[in-house]
C-alpha cells in the first residue's frame, strides 16, 4: 500500500498547492473583512464585530423592508445594502458583507463561479449616491437629521 501512495505523491502535491492557495485566499478575505469591520467600528464609535460595527440606517430609522426601493436591497439577503459593491465578472451588486461572507467558503462569484477576491470588488458609488439621497429624504420626512 505504501508504494501506491508513493505513486500518487505528485498529484497530492498539486492538491496541497491548490488547498494552500485556497487557504491563503480565505485568510486574505477574513483579514480584509476584519479590517472592514474595524473601520466601521471606528467610524461609528461602536464596539467590535459585524453587528456592532455596521449599523444599518434603515433599521435605526425603523423603515420597513417593503418601503425600501428594490435596487437598494441585497439580492441574496433582501436587506438594505450598507456598502454596495459590484462583482466584476457578473456585474451583480451586493452588500460587501454578503460577498465577504460568501468568500469565506467559496472564492468565486456566486453567480458565475469565476474566481473572486475581496480586492476585486468595485464600490457601487453611483448607487450609493442614490441611496444617500433617498435616505436623506426619509430622514427629513421622519424629522431626523
């Protein structure tokens, strides 16, 4: 049996290399997600962790999901996107947190299965501007600033 294992050692080396690359991609994604969470925690004056770090303004204002324009909702979670990003291969727009969570277990675009890393995400700045304008209108209507 040991001889059989020796014959396949070259293939195992390739698997190890692919596994090592996947592990490195996972570590980089986790590191970037931790940095993103820390950034939001510092910006909001909150604690640590995703729930404390990223405050969803529509939740804070008590706006119901059905009152939010569909383009502002993450297509996977159906939650208001705090930081919308565009996936380069599919062109889909999702919340950064959703994508980072997906990348922990699968380093690919969830729609096209093309390789994807956190560094490849493109901020959806135009959509974010529309969202800020809409949110400001909601705050004004609720008498908040």
